[in-house]
C-alpha cells in the first residue's frame, strides 16, 4: 500500500519487482492529491 497526505493511493496484493516498485514510488511522488480530493467531492 502507498499513502500520500493520509490518502490511500495504491493497493495491490503481492510483491512488486524493483522496476515496478520504482514506478509506483515515482507515480506517488508526482500525484497531485489536492486535485484528486477536489474531484471526488
């Protein structure tokens, strides 16, 4: 699982390989949570 600003942004059962994990980390870093939260209201 991955959280950003106390919001769950990624959840997948099982392990990721190194490349997959790095991709998830970059995606979470680049995610604009404020825009996401406004869109869900």
